[in-house]
C-alpha cells in the first residue's frame, strides 16, 4: 500500500488501530466520486482565486494538477489500486500534493470534507439521474413501438387476477407508459433538489473566506445554493429522494415483470419471451425461464432495502455531520445501478417479445367478459343497474351450466330472464362493441387508445 498523508496528524500522538482504519475507510466504494470530486475541487479553486484567497499562480498550478489527475485516472488502469486512502477526498489531496507539492495543500482553504463530499455526491448524482431519465424514455419508446405494431391485439383485463373485461393490448402497454411518465417526473423533481450547491458551508458553520457562493454555483452548473450551512453539510434528503424515486420505478418495473412472467406461462400463453433474455434448465430440457424479468422483480427488493437503510441511518443523527453519513453512498450507488440496469433489461425484453394475438383473443372472448355490457344494455332499458346486475348474474349462471358464452344463447333463452331483451342485444355483446363503448378519455375504445397513442408519441418527440 502506498503511504497516504494523514489529514489530521497534529492533534494525535497514537497511531490508529489497523482494524479501525480499514473499518473507517470508504475509498473502495467512494472512488466512484473521483471525477465529480475533481469537478468540485476545480470550482472551489476558482472560487478561492476569485475571492483573492489563492494567487492566480497557485490556482493555475492546482488546476493543472487536478486536470492531470483526471487524465491519469483515465489512462492508468492501476491508478486507484494500492491506495491506503481513507476516502476519495484524501486520495485526491494526497495525489495532488505528490504532483505539485505544498501548493496543493492550499486547496482545502475555507473548505471541509463535509461540504466537499456533499458537493461531489450532488455532482455525481445529477449525472446519475440524467442516465436514468434517458433509460426511462428508451423503455417508453420501446413500449410505444410494441403497442403501435400490435394495434388490433386484445387481451383480457383482470381484477383479482380473474378475467374482467377485454382491453386493447396497446392500452396495456400505455398503462406502463403512464407509470414511467410519472417516474420521469419524479426523477426530474429529484434532480432539481440535488442540484443545489452546499460548497463553502465548510465543516458546519460556513466559511470565513469571501467566496462568492452564487458565482461558484453558476460556474459548477448548479441551480442554486444552500441557505443554511448546518443543514447543507448534514442534509441527505436528496439521497433519500433519489432512492425513493428509484424504488417507485422498481416497483413499477416489478409489476411489469410480473405481468410478463405470468403471460409467458403455458397457462396464459399470451407472450413468448425471446431466447435472448431467457435461460434454460440444467436438468429439464424443455424449460425456458424468464430470468430477466424475475431478476427485475427480485431486485426491486434491494432498492427498497436501500431506501430503508438510508432513512434509518439518518433518523437519529444530531446536527450536523456525523460519520454515519458515509453509509449513504453504497445505498445511492446500488439503487442507481440497479434501476439503471433494470430499465435497460426491461427495454431489451420489450424489444424482443412476441405477442400471441390469437391466444390473447381467445382468452378475451371467453369467460363472460361482456357480462357488464349486458347489464348496461338492461340499465339503458330503464332497469335499475342493481337489478340488471342480478339478472345478468342469473343468465351467466345459466350459460355456465350450458357451457356456452352469452352471445351463444338464443334470444328466447335470454328473454326468459328479462323480457326487455331484444334482438339488438347481440350487437352489444360483440368484442368490438365491448371495447368501443369505453370511449371516454382514458378508456380502452379504439378511438380513445389511438388518441392516447398519438399523445404519447408527441410526448416522446419532445426528447
Ligand atoms: N468519507 C466521508 C463521508 O463520506 C467524507 C466526509 C468526512 N468528514 C469527516 N468530518 N470525517 O462522509
């Protein structure tokens, strides 16, 4: 291990216990923040220079050193190896000092690792959110593409996992499209709260140097600055926001995965999953398993775990910074990479799925999914809906007993239950009519779904 400079040597007479040193370290995971922290360092350096705290000569040397570190990290595969640094911040400081000597030691003027880490994390996280946003849109366009290519397909809609009413397949696709639209909105709102600069809050009380914080914020691409230094160094709401947004998205993806897994079973047979995203069994040669979707469903659990971990870590902390907060990063990193990868895999699944229209049609047209239509028909003949419901219930019972669908009963048979039923009833019981009667906005009629599809296309065109 390389030697690393201690950040607090002066006050200490005893050497730290080796086991504790390892326990205290976060470098193994927070090295992910390297580029973000360098960006924050560069902003702080310019802030110090503009405040007249750093000479332009020193600032130039520091900037050069930081830039060099960035290119070394990109070029050398062993750059991060063998470092004994406690965290990424001390790592950068040690490396900078190795490069430019004592001038490097001026960079920490007016700054603490407390505002430094909060700044680096926010810089890293806004980039992470942008990556998630892109993948949400990709999945939305894959869904829209699938819906567009299967406009005439129908499937049974379920409640209680019992066949309820038929819906257009595109309507099913658009349901997930809507969830993802809200996810996008949630991540965007999260990004706005992330993108506030805490730098120059220093350890907890603020900085005693005349740094123009607003100028530094603009320089670093932040939308604003924090208003209270105590809060700024100890706030991790923005981490919780991100992991919450990731949790809701994972919950949506998990439901999506569950639908797909179910619809790919032999029992349903609505979809066939591509070999590209399936696995086989080591013993049962006939098997094709939807591992991709099972993992998406399974991984939602770990992201919810990250959320609970963060909330629990934060709940008892007194103001301001406490080392407990070092635990924030793994939860954020894990939630981010899990939601990013789950969105990507779900997109690949959608791009490669085949829709078995005939099987879906068969399921959508058997099992009395048009019974509500018949009740509505009677209600329109001025029979109170509750009474109509009961009559149709009796007709369904009769049809089940006979082993036929409602439209396969004769007019005379139906009239024994309600004399109001006339010949025009058969037109009401068709699949087309059952679908197209749901013509209000948000319903599953052809017209409403086509409108929803064009609206969705317009929405995506703006990206
Ligand atoms: N690695 C630390 C963290 O992630 C950096 C901040 C350390 N600050 C301190 N006062 N010990 O929280």
